[in-house]
C-alpha cells in the first residue's frame, strides 16, 4: 500500500516539496520550510549584520489518517464501497475532497468518483487510487481489490412440455450454466425415474427426445438430468410430465383462432370438452385456462366451455386443461400470431363456402369485367391460402359474367357457383368446372337464361341444391348433379314426381328473394330489393301445401327502420338461430321457436328474440345489379362460430371469424378494392 502527499506552491521566494513513502500505517513525514538569508552589499562595501534565520510552518497539514486496507472479493459478491470521511485529516479542519480512479474495472462501476459498485465479472487484481485534497495540498493512497473465483454447483433448468399425448415424440432441453467465472459445463446425463416405459434418445446431450407410450390410466413420467462442471460440481434437476391417456376426454379451442387480429383486448374464449362416445357416462367437470401465465376458470355446460373477458396480447400463449369426472385429463395449446393472410380479396365479394371438416374457407369475388371472377381458398388452422385455379371448359361462355353465390357439397368436394346467367359446379380435387344449367327455371318454364341467380343453398341431407332467382322464384334443382333419370322428388303439392335430369322440381313464388338457407325441411329466405325497402325474412316447409310465413321485417328508413336488403342468411347447428346483416350493416340474430314449424305458425311471431350481435360490421350497399358487393355468412357448426366476408366502411374487404355470443371477432384477411 503506497501513500503520497503533495503541497501546493507557497507564496515564497523558495518552496521545497518533499514526498514521503508511508510505513505500515502510511504515516508521512511532515516537512519543514526555511526562509533563506539574502545578502546585499552596501554602497560603501560593508556587509550588513547577519540576519537571524526565520522558520515558518504551513497554516495546516493534510495527512492520511486511516489508510484503506486491501480487499479480497469473491466473484459472486456485490460490492458497494464509498470512501470513508475519516480517510484523511487536516490539522486545521479544512474541508477535504475525495475522489477515486481505477486501473481496470473488472465489471465495477465508479459513480461520481466517490462510490464503487457492482459485481465483478473478471478475476484478478483491481488497483484503486484514492485522492484527498484541500486548497493547498493533495494526498493519494492506493489499495487493491483481488477478485477470486468460487466453487458453486452449476445452475440448470429444463425446457419441457407439461403434457404429452400417446405416440407423440417430444424433445426436452436442459439449459445449464456454470456460474463460476472460469467454469464450464462438461457433461449431461438424463434418466427416467418413474416406471413408465420410455426410451430416451440422446441421454448424454443437452437435449433428449422420447416417444410417449400408450397408457390406459392417468399417470405421469418424471425425468432427471444431471449436469457436471469442470470443477466436478454437479446439479440434478427433475421435470414431471402428465401423460395423456387414450381414455382422456376431448378438449378443443373453438375461439380464438391463432391467426388474425382481434377487435378487442378482452375476448371470450370457448370450445368443446367431452367424449365422442355418447354412451360414456363420464363428463368433463373442470376446464381451466392459462393465458400468458394468468389463470382462468371456465364455465362448463354439457360439452361446451366458455371463459368471459380474457385479456390477450398479439402473441398470447393459451393452454386449456380439461379434467373429467374420472380424473383423466387432456389439454390444448394455441399461440396467437397477430397476422393476416398474405393474399387479399380484391373486387366485389359474392359469397363464401366453408368445409368444416378441413377448416377451409372459399371466398368468391366477381365483377363486371372478364377475369374478375376469382376464388380464394383459406385454411383457418394451417394458414395456407392461395387463389384457387379453375379449369373452364372450351365452350365456357361466362367468363364475363359476375358470380353471385357459391355453395359447397363437402362430401363430394364439389363447389356450386351461380352467375348472372348460369349455374356451374367445380370439382375441387381437380379444379375442373362444368356448366350445369343455363336455362331459365322461373315461372314461365322457358329455356331462357336464369334471371340473376342471386343465392345458392345446398342441403346435404336431401342432396338438393336450392336456388333464389331475383325474378321471383325459389326452387330446388338437381341440375345434372345426381345422375339418375328416375329419381323421385316431392313436388310443390306434397306429392312425388319423376323428373328428368336437369329439369326443375318445384318452385316457390316470392317477391324478389335475395338469399336462401335450408335446415331440414325448412326453407328460410329474404326479400327486399334495396336498402330503401323493408327487408323481410320468411319461412316455408318444403313440400307442404301451406303458405309462407313472415318471421321478421326490417322496416324501411321511411318507416324509421334500418331497411333491407338482407343479402345473406345463415343458421346455427340447432336450427333455432338465424343470422343476417341488416340495412345498417349490423349482424343480427333471430331466436326461433322450434315447437311451431312453418307453415303451422300461430298468428303471433315465431321469433322469440331479436339480438344485435355486432354493430356496423359491414358496409351494406344496394344489390340493384350483379356487380354490387354482397355479404357471405356461414355458421360453422363444428366450432360454433360465424365466418363472414364483406366490405368494411372504409371500402376494404375483410374475412372475419365471429363469436356469435359475445360479438368478439378476428379479422383473418383483407383486400383493397379500387
């Protein structure tokens, strides 16, 4: 340890400065100063009498009173050191200023030159110089901080799933660190400590994988990893994974989807929880969620669950855990991506069709110009999407005709398309399109082209294709779809008739229908040509002799209502909820009384409730011609969501997935319309 003391220059003709080296206690000698004699000859050459020497002492003396001892610091120890106020003293009490400087910092931080803080990141010796100063003198002292390493066991964490399903392969990763500054991890060793038959692959590396065995009971598997550092210190960490049994309940997340941007920061989440076997008496009793480490408990009703007002971010991680009454568990995990489909839906939206078994959504757009008709296919789970290539026949003459509606037969992978003057079918496995009908199927039974085929609805139970014609008819057709010439179908009077392929079966006269949907033997339809009219929803029982019944009317603006036209209808899986878009763009739900089927409705309304699900969802324009943008609605009975496409208020198209209970929705695709 070394100390140095320096005096400032005195206002004397001669100044002597001495530097002393400190002893064990760093005390320094105090120098004395002498005024030299000055000899001057007189004019007469005589010498004056010798002057008496004068000795002076400085006004005060600065000295090191308490030298700072050298330190030894273990590398994982934090340091917070300030210069003690009594390190130096001044004989007359003059104020002393202190400061520090470092030869190397080794990870320390020097604050205001008086405070040394931090945890060392390097081994070795740090030399610290402390300076004491007054207005007349400066004194320095040095001390050292020797940073030494320590021996500690390595730290390790395991990145592993909480659950593992049978026959699925999983990878676990040990994230290890040797906290010693000069340390390193030299080996890993994995083992299974439970009785489950699990074969590990890569058990001497940081990552290990295994295939989950089949299990008929609810059980867990425990794996351990031991890591060793270069000093021979070891740490063992264990992880327990729930093995999902083959007897586990089913659990799924219907909403939200992983893809899309959401209209709210708090949304409802819901899905399915139960068993496919209807004879299984076991039920799901508890469904719990963890969203970004925040727990939620769901309300379970029969085989559905729901949690209200869950806080989400753009990249929320969602884990759902279902527990059955017999103790078996299952899980589902989804991470939100906050992304839209890359492809866009440009031009006028005609309609949508959904294959619920594959989560594929077809969006048809059209316009008045050749080439405007385009079909885009979106997959809501895999995020795969593209324009669908359609191969038209050589004699196809409708490339400049606007498409108005599509309907899907998912069993045969066939898509029906209506144009302003024809109806066709597309084999979705090949993309080949075939013209089915270009003959009028209206009231005059002529062979003219269809009069603006505005909507299609396919009934998978009867294999009927229903068709709404703006020239006043709704009818069902096989139109070369079922290739039999002796098939029998119910006629409009309830009897059976034999039809030739391609002919109409029966028709229902309605004043300019605009959309149609079927459920069993019920036909629901809308009419009302523009938003200046009243929009009406009617019902009819297929094959009955009764009259159609009015279910609901959206009054015209002249009568204080939102007006029509109602451009599409969809119905839920239970057949008791109809959904439509009214004249102000609101998504509206009609709750139906199923105990009274048309045409046997009593005089009072068969609608028990009218509920606005989402306000101002779409911009609704008149359907006065075949290029006007329409709206596509589909109730996905597998997920219990509404998939919708239409035009936004700003003129852009959008594809949405909507919760029909809360009105929360995700935007999964957009398109810019010129």
